[in-house]
């Protein structure tokens, strides 16, 4: 079985630690970036199967990261999932319009998050049930 590479783009260490722990506990390989610019660098040098991205970050935020990623044909089908504290009316629509495939609000629910996230991976990369 292939182990999926999940890129977490998060500038808050506590939020990163929660996602990192949860994903590793479920058998995923985790890559890290502290902002959108670092995430683009990771994508250029590492195979990535799915991206979990915060929206509010220094240097390059999630919206700009999504625009840059979607502008590159190499990443046109890469699943981009927003994980954000932004939960005002219209935030979900704005996130999806920026190019994300799904939206999860913080704090995430550890009981359901991995299954919901994994749904965006190709079937061959999902955990056996």
C-alpha cells in the first residue's frame, strides 16, 4: 500500500501539532510548510497527494497559495483543503472560489476529520476499512 504524502501548511505550531499527530496516528506521511511560499517550494521538490492549508498566514496566505497552485497545470487536480478559523458567513464560499476543494473550520473534530479529509484522496491511497 502506498502511504499518502499530506502537506500541512500552517504557521501556528499548536494547530500544526494537532494535525500532524492525527495524520501520523492514522498512518499518513506528513510534510510541513509555515506559509504558502514554503508550500510552493515543498510542492516543487516533493510528491504531495493532498494539501491541508490554513488561510491566514504571513508571507503568502492560503488564498494566494491556492491561486498559484491552481495556475500551474501540474497541480490542477491536487486536492486542496482549507483548515481555517474563519467561519463568518461567506467564508466557505470565498475559500471554495479561491480553488480549494473543501473547507474545515477550526477547531477540527478529531473523530471525523481524517475520514472527511481522506475522501479527497484517490481510492488507491485511502486506508483499508
